[in-house]
C-alpha cells in the first residue's frame, strides 16, 4: 500500500507530482529555463514561434523546420465562421476570459484530429490552438465594440498579426517585437495552477481542448492570471498621487498588498520582470508617457518598505511591468489575462503532450489525490437514515 503524505494547507507547494522536461525554475537564484535554455537567451535572441516549437518538440528548429512550423501556424489562424456567429450573439459585457474559455470547446468541434490519440495528431491540435486563441481574443474585442473581426494577415508575424486583428492597423516593428518577447516570457512556468489543471484533466484521457479549457479556467482566477490587470488598476489610481512612498507605506501598514510584488516561487526578482521593465521604459520614452516612471517609483518605495520589514524576498514579478507594457500597446485591462493565455497555450499544449505520451514510470496514470474526511462520522456503517417525519433540526 502506497504511503499517504499529508499536505494539508500547502496548496501542494513543494510536493512533486510528476517529472517534466519542459521547463525548470530555481526560485532562490531567479532562474527560468525552457528545455535547457535560459529565458534570458530566448528573450534576447529568439522569437515566440521558435520558442513554441522548442516547447512542443524539444529542440530549437533549424531553418526548414522553423519555416514549416510558422507556415502551419499562419495557415491555421482563421477561426470557423460558426464561432464568429456565436460570438456575435453573446452578451457584449461578457468577460473576455469566459469568452475565451467558452470558445475552446467550439474550436474542438471542427478539429479533424480531435479523436486522434497519437503524438502527431496532438501536435497538429496544438498548432491550431496556438494560432486561433489570439484570433478569438481579437475577434471578441472588435465584436463587443460593434466592429467586424478582421481576417488574419499571413505576411505578419504572430505578435504583429494579433495587434493588427485587435486594433485594425499594423503595428510598428518595435512594438510587435516587444509583444513577441512578452509571449516568450509567458510561454511556460512549470507546474503552475493552470498547467497542472491541464495535465490533471488530460490524465483522464480527455482530449487536448478539454485540458486547455481547464487551463484557461484556472488562469481566470484572481490568484493566478489576473494580477497584471490589478497592477494597471493600481497605477491608474496612483496617476495623480504626490506621495508614492507614503501611499506604499500606508497600504502595507493596513495589511494590503502591492500588486505585482512577490511571487510564490521566486525569492529574488522574477527573471522575466527585468525584460518587461526595459520594454516599459522603451515604450514610455517613445510615446512620452509616464507609466514606466510611475511603476519605478512604486517599485523603489515597495522594495525599501519590504527591506525595512525584513522581507527582501518580495520583488517585482512578471505582472508588475507587463501591465504598463500592455497598456501602452493600447490593450485594455480586461484583455491582459487573455494575452497571458495566448502565450501560455504553447506551454499548456506541450504539457498535455508530455502528460499523454511520457513514459509510464515518469508520471501517475491518473491524478487521484486523497482527502482527509472531517465531516459527520457515525462509525464504519455510517449514520442511520431517518425518515422525514422523524428528523429534528440539528442546532
């Protein structure tokens, strides 16, 4: 009989549930690795399409592999007409993450590989999901604003095409490159809540779309994917604040959080945050906006307060600077988490494939944790059933 380890009240932190070859984090040193490559090298030199290929296939593509993979993604960008028609009928005030999650099963219905149980079929489904989630987000934003969705432009990169379909105009190269780097930085992060949700679902032999829908649901929660929107809300509220250090101190004294500061894993600065900080500075200088300066003031005041309180491990995370970056790209607050999803779907799909096809000894056949029952207990035979007329209300 397997030994049962009690992990109550831990959120499974520190509990190893399976092996993975996809990504690695060293929270003490601030290291994030995709398939052996440090995030710094990928952000500096790679593209999101290369990184998606790396996550899915285990290798950085050669020239022909890269061209073939990107061609597959570009050709899969169009979403089915029945999905567009469905989007037009949905409430215009629906939350974008709910719209995105609801769209995934509709995309599944038209996927010719849905019932395929081989690695190749799952790889093709992954390409379609990577290609189409951005189109869904852009289409919904236009429909809710009573604009027609735009067809994809096959001449544009993945990031540039999304911005084009969202705003109706082609972005400049620098902005498109910045978004591409954002997608790289968000592409995977080991067994976070949404990734584990994907893997747990497909461990039942459910298909990839079911797993991704679960991942989107997990990401929609305020403790997981919504922090960048909350950071931007905070910055907008601080737009006219004259005493940032005083505001930070007062907030912490009331036991409230500084949004975007601190991480469940990293005990130093999130390695992704420094690239987003650079992007925020570049976009702010280009547009003459204040958001980088304001973010930096909050960061400086926050770090000083946390240091004074002996909490030097609380540092800016990926959400702290992604918020002003997305805001300066013209992306509404409620689309910031969906953009997280259009990047993370590459990681989710990679984990789904690993979950489905990893060697048996590397993972459980089906995730089935135990719970400790703390409800009513009337012995091994259970409580005695009483007819309705004999029951008394228990105080």
